[in-house]
């Protein structure tokens, strides 16, 4: 099992990033909460990782906060929740918001996430209530946009955001509607995705 990776960030296109670790490029899938805090390209970062082994692929998932990785690992133990859906849930809500939904039995907030129907939301509330670890405030993942972070060098941040939302499970038409009223002026792809997701879960 690969517990963490420390290396140079050489590529990022949500939900994928590539980390150069001593000359080996690791392709990693990460939730948007991790992308919001990524530094500029060619900077060194450390990610807590979880490896999913399937017959047709080995998929590496990465998280800035260990608390988010723990939540991811707990989510994929829920019947009907795979790694992709767990990543979507973590992209649409912070760990704190998800904990609130579970403790308040707020299934309505959960069903607004792509791929989460009424039955899945009810199952999440029932099965996660006793599984959620008690996270200390200092370890709970926060969605803080770091100052001085350089934007991704892309031609059209809105199109990149739509593509990322589709990768997270949203239908192309829905993804387009989510970003159409967001101004792209001086915004990175991550900024647009964050605003789109905030609007989607209201």
C-alpha cells in the first residue's frame, strides 16, 4: 500500500494530477477540495494516498488532508458507494459539511450531488452515522484557497471546468448550466468549479 507521495506537481487537470516522484510520474485522482489548495506547477507537495486495485486498472487517489482520506476510506465501505462516487461526494462537500449532513439526517443536501439518489442518501446517513470518526478541528479538511497560487495555464477555464464536472459525474448539459453564469474573468478552473459546486448544493 502506498501511504503517501511527496514530489513535484507537474500537471493538473481536475480531477487528475501528475506527481513527479524521483523521475516517476504518478497519475492521481483527487477531490476538488484538494485541487483548491494545490500550489503552482513544479512545486513540491505531499499527498496522502489510497490505492484501488481492479482487474483492469490500479487507481491512485490523493488527498491533502489525512482526515479526508479517512472519510474516503469510510465512504467506500458503504454498500453501493464506490471510489468514483466517494470522490464526487468529497468534491461537492467539505468533510465538515458531510458530517453535518449525516448528523442532521440531511438527505436533501446529499441527493443534490451527482450519482446520489434518495436511497443512496438514506443509506449513507444510516451506515455512516456510526462509522464517522471524531475528527479534531485541527485535522478536519478545510477548503482554504491559498494566496499566491498560480492559475492553471489553460486556454478556456470554463471548458476545463465543464470537463472536470463531467468527470465528477455531472451530465454535460447540467455541467454547462452550472458554469454558464459564472464570470471567468481572473478565475482559474478551480475557482469556477468551486463556485459551480457551491451553487449546485444550495
